[in-house]
């Protein structure tokens, strides 16, 4: 199998204090996530951790720019390897402004993979009403969706949900039934969804999965709701890690800014975000990651600059 990368993006998760009153990470029952950090909870005191299968790297989303990091500029930094907040002079979001859209149109990781003759995809799917809103201009795409479209790649729709070639943003598919009114779309157990996510990622050199509900809970949810979401993600990762072969590529988890880890207020935080890197070669990549702008260079180094990598030689 060709070496590939799966990037799991969770919107709005940062590293906060060990406070059960305000931080879901301080209370959630997440044995799989903790196995990636030598049993330590994902907090601001955790620091860099080298575990059996993962390196955990606290990562700077502030990028030297004052204010609370935002989604559009943070996601664009992740997907371009550029200091977007510095380039546009502010943290901006949730949807990209013209300056960010113009940068994404010129260059982003989806485009670079395609330009090298590789394959890339956003592996969650959206319902018809989302596509209608984007196509009619009623809704602006988020930065990662815009980056995909600028590479000439499709936003997936309901056909891929039915075929199992893409997942729901909640992984397990409940939202398609409860929120969207479908009665016959697939429902997965969390571990099964994680396994499926890995299987889908193998179809591409670069697969991106985005989960935005963590930021929604961060803005208006409770600690119990946050813990429930983290426990769902833990189950997904249990299945994903079972299926994932450490020699097949890199599996990366990261975020654009903090939010969920401090429910004492409804705003984003200025905390570091967690980046978790799984797979052979993780230590080399991890050592280069300090800010969100280091993720894309790390992925490109892994896919294209290592000697003997099949992705380089077809
Ligand atoms: Zn937000």
C-alpha cells in the first residue's frame, strides 16, 4: 500500500486546566485518548508526550497575533502551512473573508497533492440542502471546504453516505436521522465508524476528516455534553487504532483553536491545541511541529521528502 495521511480535524479543542467544573477533558472517560498520552489527560499541564503509538504535541494556534484564534484563519494555517493570521493581520472566522479565500485559491495542501498527481478528499459528506446553500451563495464554505473546492475536488453528498465511501460529521451517522430526517442511512457503532474512517482514508494520499460539533459544544454546551462528545470520539479512535497499521502512513489529530476545554465562557480560548501524530516516522514529524502552520510542511515532508517512500516514486 502507498503511504498515506489521515488528518482528523476537531474544531475548537484546546488544552485547559484540570477543572471538572469547566473542562470536559478533565472528566471524560476516554481510555483510548489517554493511551496516546501515557495515561495523562489532555490538559495544559500534559506537555509533549511520547507514547507507545503516538506523539502528543501541544501546538500554538495564536501564531504571534493578538486576540482569540478563530476558525477560518486557523484552518487556513493548518491547510497552507502559512501564518494566515499574520498575513491578514488578525484572527478571523468562522468563515473565510476575501483575503483568506484568495490565499486558499492560490495554494493549499489539497491543491499541492493534486498538482503532484496524488489523490485527496474531504471524507465526510453533506446533505443536499448544504450543497444547495453553497451553490446558491447563501452559505460560505468554511476554510477547509474552500481549500478542497479550490483544488477542483468535490464536496461529497448523500450518495457517499449510503455507499459508505464517506462518513457523517458525527462519525456514527445519527445526525442524518435525527437532524436531517433520513430513515435509511447507515448507523455505525463508534468503533465501527473509526474503522470505516481508516478504510476510506486508504483510498487517498491525503484524507481530511472534519468534526465541527466540538466547537458548537464549546460555544453553548455543558461539561456533560462535552464529555459525551469526547467519549464518542474515544470510541471512534478505538476502532480507528485497531484498524490502523502504524506502517501504512500518518494519522494526525489537530484543532484550529481552543474552546471546548473552557466552558466557563462561550468564547474561544488562547490555549494551545493538541496535535497527536500516530504512525511510523511520527517522531521526526512531531519534532517539527510548534504552530498550526507546521502541520502542512510536516505532511508534505512525510509524503514526498522521505527517501524510499513509495508515494514519491509511484
Ligand atoms: Zn467557534
